[in-house]
C-alpha cells in the first residue's frame, strides 16, 4: 500500500490519531484518502504544499481510509477525499471532494494566525 504522506505531512492511523491530532498544540489538517482514489492522488500535492507553507503553525496528516476505518467512522467520513481541520481537539472545519487550494486556505488561514503571500491561490 503506497504511503501518500510527503516530507511535510504525517502518516496518521487509528492508533496515533488522538495523540497527533486531538492533543496537538497547533491546528491539524487531516486528509482522509485511499490508494484507489483518483481525486485523492490529484489533491495530494496541494495538501503537501500547504503543509510546507504552514510548517510550524499547522500540522498536516494523511489518514488512509482503508487502513483506519475506526477513525473514518468516528468522524463520519463517507466520501473521499475529505479534509477535516481540528483545533484544540475540536473539529472546526471540513471540505469533501477535490477542492481547490483557495478553499483549503479558507479553512486554514483563520486558525493559524499567519498570513502568507499569494494566499488567493
């Protein structure tokens, strides 16, 4: 099973989700994906780029739906790709489907306390 996490993203699992996401000191963007999902592969470079741009103020993790069904069920993820944003242990925003970079930034920017140049993307 390919690991879609890049240099700036974490590979999350049912076992690590609470510690890495719900107990994180910074907001966490979670990308629910699967290896067979074409739109997930299309979205992956955008998610990786955002992880790099916000390194230090945002944690980005990828959770393989097929390998971690408990976490997916817990947050009622029914379609992928699904992006969920957590802050202080709470789900604060989310998007379903192949969304543009600008939509991801709309989710993230209010929660990271950081402006970036070219944020319209």
